[in-house]
């Protein structure tokens, strides 16, 4: 019964969000539309922020359902991930604004955190084959910032140019990804980035040694020409 009530409230809030934006998702409006008393919402979600986080997580499930199976080409998968991210944001402006348009210093919605984790995994696969020009975390931050900025800009534009997303995507990928897979001698930066990505697969070093090695590799990766 509790789970059914929770699901009904989340779906109701999502419908209100889609129709009227965040301003329509008041505790009173959600309670009335869902046929519950306002205290029920606080009991199930803690506060309005908890309710909104549940709504974004609900919407993000649809995003995950659209994701295809990973291919053998991590760069192609990152391109596809960008396009899916932008498509999701443009099709769900209210949800996207909840996930990315109202940042909380030092925190993020659970859905946004999951999205970043997925992006980090994609970038990690590219790093593992020696194709990153920069350190992993720099690549993740740049792709994330560019994709979010692209969506928010397009949402705020009266007549958005559909070519903007592809141009932004390719500009960012050119900045962080090498043109070809690393070969026998990828250079110190490529080797450092690739080894950094592969450290999780070995237990040949202690925890302390791993931390020191990661610091050294990050320092080498940071010497990539800008």
C-alpha cells in the first residue's frame, strides 16, 4: 500500500511538472491531485526536495530504458550518449531543469549523480584504450558541462538550431579524444591516462601505493598541451 501510494504521488507530480513546470509542483497541488493529505508527502519523501528528487529519478528511468547496448567502440558510445542526453533534455524540459537547472552547491539529485556515473564509465573506457588527451576527470567535467550547457541553451532559445548540439559535441570530443587509438608508443600523457584507467583492474599495489600512483599519473596527464 505504501509503495503504491508513493508511486501514485510521484507519477502525479511528474504529470504536473510536465504540464506546468516546477511552479506547478506544490505540495498542496500534488496532494490534491493524488488524493492524499499533505502530511503523507512529508512522511514518504521527507520534504519537497525529496519529492522532486523522486520525480527526477522516475523520469530518468525512461532515459535508461532508451539506452542501447554498449558497442565495441567507446567513442561511438560516448557520441550516442551525448545525443541521448540532449534528446532527453529537450523532450523533458521540466525534468531536466530539476536535474541540472537548479544546482545545489556540493550536491546533486540522485538522477544527476547516476547520469554522471554513467558518463564517467564511458570516459573510462576511452581512457583504457589510450585515446584521452586529458585526465579522466577533466574529460568527464568538460563533456558534462558542455552537454548540460547545450541543452539549457537550446531550451532557452525560441528557435533552436538543431545543428548546435552536433557541433558542440564534436568540438568537445576533439578537445578530449585523440584521433586514433594509441599504438605501441602513445607518449607519456596517453600512457599515463590509460594506466590510470586500468588501475582498478589490478591488486598488485597497496591502497597507499595506489593513491600515490594515481597522483603521479594525474600529474603526468595534466601536462597534455592545451
